[in-house]
């Protein structure tokens, strides 16, 4: 987890060290305010093309997670008490169902023994 005031370079370092592709962005200690992904950390070459090296350095040094994170309608959450089926439905509806980690999780869930009542 990171706060919105964290530098983009620090978020990128945390992702690389922990081998993750996204980090939750929290405010007020616990409240989810966004999500930062490796794709959101990428800076468009067109944006930097007209700048000199000093302007690029200044721009990148001032870039924080809060300026690049996913927020609002693009941030999808689910109730902690939701069923796996509800989570799967949300992942399919939002286009996240194709993610590699989701396929692994579904394989694990499908191959795990089910308790009998």
C-alpha cells in the first residue's frame, strides 16, 4: 500500500521489489482511494518529447502516485462478504477476467476439494 503523496519512483521500486503489478493507494490510513498500476506509471514519450533534460527531471521528480492512480468510476471494488461468483461476475464485466492471476486463482478454486455438508 502507498499513499497518494508517494513519489512515482518509490511506487515503481516497491512494485519491482515485491514482484507486483499494482498497488492499492490508501488515504486516511486505511481508506482505498485508488490503484496504481505499472501501466499508469509509464510516461508517454510524446509528453516529454518537447522538454529538455532539466524540464524532464523536474517533471518526473514532482510526479506522485495521486496524479497517476486509477480513481472514480474506473476503480472497481466489491464487498468483503461477496461470493466468489459475484467477484467473477465483476471481473468479467470490467474486463479483468483475462488477467493471468485471475486464471490461476480460478484454476486453484476449481481444483480444490469442496467441503461436504
